[in-house]
C-alpha cells in the first residue's frame, strides 16, 4: 500500500478501524442492500435463470450487467475517506494509483495542509456527480445494436419494450425523408452511400446507418421540386456550340409545357428572391447531395435527416476530402 501515518481524532479512534470502514462501505456498495440497489430493483441476481415458455435459456447477450462504475467509484470514495478525510495526513511516499483487479481500489496520497483539504473536497464533489451519472448509464445492459445496413431489401422489426410500448428496429433501409432547410421543403429520396462517420470509420466501410452519419442521397426529387417552384433546371450541364447546331439541324427540341401568364409572373417573382449556394449547385450537377441522418434507425425504424448547407457542409466536405487524401496516400 504505502508507508504513511494516519492521525484520527480521539473520538473516532476506538471504532473507526480499517476493518470497520471496509465493512460499512462494502455494505453500502453491495447490490442487494446498498444505496445504489434502488437502481437495480427488479433485476434478478442470476439473470440467466429465467427461461422461456419452451424451456430454453435466455440469449447470452440479454444478460443484465451490473454497474461497474458504481462499484469502482464506491471503493474509490472509501479509500479517499479513510486516507484523506482526517485531521492531518502525512505522506512519506508519493505514489500513483494502484489498480487491483478484485476491488479496483485506489490509494490516494496527499500532502497535508489547507490546499490538500480543498482538493479532497473538490474531488469528492466531482466523484459524487460521476457516481450518479454512472447510475443512469443504461447502455451496459447487454442490448444488441441495430446495425442498420444500407440495402434495398427494407426490413423493419416491431419491438415490444418496457411498459407495453413499441419501438421499430430498422435492420435494412435505403430510403428516408430529407429536409432542405433553406427552402423549407422535404422529399422522400434514396440513400445512395455512407461517406463519413465522426465516431467510427468501420461504420462507413460496412455502410451502417446511424444517427449523425453523413450520407449521399439522390438529388432528383429536390431537382424536380426546384424546377416546378422556380422554373429553373439546376444541375444541367451547358451544351457546347457544336451540339446546339446538331440539335437545331437534325433533331427537333422537345417543346416545353405551356404556362399561363399568371404562373409565369409567379415564377418571375420567385426568381428575384432566389439564392442557391455554389456547393449545393455543384452537387446537383453530380446528382448526389450530402445529408446528415438526424433520426435513430434502431429506435424509430427510419433514416430521416436534412441536407447539409453553409458552414456545416463546408466542414464535412473538408473532412471527406482529407479522408480521401489519406486513403490515396496509403494506397
């Protein structure tokens, strides 16, 4: 442990022994009787004993896991209390934290004085916040991720959850509703590719649809709306002079749909207020728009999102370009 002198007040010295403190804190941290057992209420100690109606066991991944952080932080708090929260703490050897597999216990050595007591109080307050946050981190309960794949074979499962409520777990999707914020229009469109994910590149390689993933969507529905709303066909490549002459000589150009004067005046008025980002116009030329998924496919069964614009679009374009550069350099 460490060579140190522990000074306790006389009133505590007759009962506050190391064994007593160990017993009290182990009782508080126990899952059956401890303070934090209120967060575990209703969970059996042996979560594998419950069987199905057919007699089969539960799947291993459904096993409920105990809160590791609570157990660890309770032991940590105990050792701070025993070694630091005293009248005086004298330290002969400054050591780093010792991690023991059985209890994951830390020995904290502080120098005496008001500064050390202030540090202990600050550490205790932060640790208590950490413990309560750990109590509500439910992602350790052994639930499988949906891992929604980009596939034309759309598959969405109905999941019965706590309270008789229903969730929709998308396993395979290739469409979603995407909103063009600056134009206040939403269209259902196809998801063509997953190009970037801030959390994990593996999700890009496996074409997994998750929240905040950057995807490429088909620009055709938005292009069609833009033509109808403004009367402007964006993204069309300009023909050369030679091609124009060939069209005039050999082919008859398709006549545009005749519009009334009222519609023409309306389109003319809209075009005066029309603004289009250069990056968006460039993407319309390629037929693909960068978008961000804002829904949770594993919870609601949809891969909906919004078209990237402005500084957010520039940010992700730089990220994707940098990623392509690294890939080319590695190759």
